[in-house]
């Protein structure tokens, strides 16, 4: 049962990101790259071009977790980790190494990635 709890946070974040990107798909370029419309504590995955995306640490219950997000978006790995600790959540550790990001239907997504068990920092 605990392995389902470990998936709850990443799945919830993914669903929230999809909802945000669906609502803002028609945003103009300045709104997308400025990332000013994203509420505090919410990572902005919106884009209109590949150049709008970058690999950043969004965090998970294990710590470091890279993802493709808007280049101007803040990320909140410390908040994610604190939420996990406060709620007694755990996650499957490990992450994919992201070679590049692309803009796919208004959302930043990883391209050319492989799964790894290593930990490290975004370059």
C-alpha cells in the first residue's frame, strides 16, 4: 500500500501541470516566457518553443528530481521534500537523465532520456 502513496505526489503534480497547460495553451509568447501567471509553489511547464524549456530540479521525496520546465519558472524542491516529510510520504528514488527538452503541444517535455539511479545537480 505504501508504494501507492509514493506515487501520489508525482501523479498529483502531473495532473495539476496538465490542467494548467490546458487552460493556458492560447497564452501569448510574453505570458509564457515570463512565467508570471504561475501561482507561488506551482512549477510552470508552459511553452511555445523549445527555447522556452530548460532542465531544472523540481524535487521529490528522495531529493533531486530533474524535469523540463519553463526557463523562467521557479521550482520548489525544498517545499516538495518538506511536504513529504510532514505527510510521511516516500518515493521511488532514481530519476531519468534528460538530454534535452522540447515544447510539445504547449508543455515542456524531456527528449532523449534514460533512467538512472544516480543523484546529481542540474548543470
